């Protein structure tokens, strides 16, 4: 059994209404050993592009709330602090200021925007093929890594394929293998991991992010750091599909998954 869900949102993210205590109670009910909270902080996220949602995290208040809960849940579960940082190369200085200012146990770097545009919305695909739009998303990941590395794992690497205009969620990894080779080698070279994000299983993709071909490539290049997260925005999705994720990792030849404390990896044996 997986000891913690490393990608979880609460009411501190503007796209979640989940009371923090309810999610922690769910982690305890699922007999998890650790609770991670990784709410969104997306610097320069255009509010008008997100239907009025504001993805700026009130980080001081957030960390203070977690600190308080750490004490009250002391004998039930160990609470660890995280954040899901939206990466873009033009905000590198702001990202660096942010990670210098605040301390976390764990940081997920994610791509939610490309050139300020959200691939969730049709406007991102206008005037070009789906393949070109996907390629730009993946190339922006590579560009982000070249500019900023103060994160522990890169989140949901193939997130964009959930939103392509053909609505099939089907895509050919081989069309993008070159750019993934670049991304994964860069991550590995700098000691950065990736995550298995089981939201793919409950958002219609049929498999967790990223596609198995990407996991295999990461393994082949020597990658070893993989966290497991549900991307839950409400308590019922906490730990969703973790047995399947564990079996998937084992089938790709991984022997360990990873937890982070004080930004340091801890490797935990997968159980066949
Ligand atoms: Zn995300
Ligand atoms: Zn998330």
C-alpha cells in the first residue's frame, strides 16, 4: 500500500471547495502514514482566462494553517507541506523569489499555461493543428526546465492531451518522442523526478499521467524519482487508483516510489 498521496488540493486552491480537515480525515481513514497538501500557486495566471478563478496562493496563511494542523493531528498522521507551482519561463525570477521566501517539504512544478494561454480552453488550439498545439505544450516544458529547477518532480507531463479539440484523448507518443527525450534527460541530469498522476483515471483518459511510454523512457534513461498523487480536489478522490499506479510502476520495472521531506527524496519499496 502506498503511504501517502503526494498531489492533493484543498479550499486553499480556488478550484477546490474541499475543507482541509475533511481531506486529512480521509487520508487517516485510508490509513495513510503521511498527508501532503500541494495547493496551486500560479504566478501571472490571467484571472479572466480562468473564469474568474485566482490561482495565487496566500502562502503565509496556508503554511500557518498546516503548521497548526500538524500539532493537532500529531498522533494520527504526519503532515507535510507542499505546493504545485505553475511554471513558465518568463516568470523565472518570481518563481525563484517565491521558493527562496517559503520552505516546503515538496514542490511539484507543473505546466498549466503556455505563453499565458490555458490549454483547457479552445482558444489555445485556434489556427493550428492539435499536434502543433501539443508539441508547443511539450516544448514549453523543456523550456521551463532550462530556466527553473527549484522543484522536485514535474507534474502531469502529458496533461494537455485531456483537452485537445478532437475530444478523443488519443495521441501518438512517437510523434513527440524527441521532445520527451530532451525533457526526461534534462530532468534526470538535474536529479528531478516525475509524478504518476492518477487524475487521468477519473478524468476519462483511461490511464494515469503520464503515458506508459513516457514512464518506460524515464526508466530507460535511468530515472528513479517518481511520486504518486491523485490530484484530488475533493476528499473522495484522495488515493484514487493507487493500486493500479503501483502495479503500473512495477510493470515498468521500477522498484521504488518516492516521498519528499524537507525537499529530500525518501525511497519506498513498491509491493508486488
Ligand atoms: Zn496541475
Ligand atoms: Zn494539481
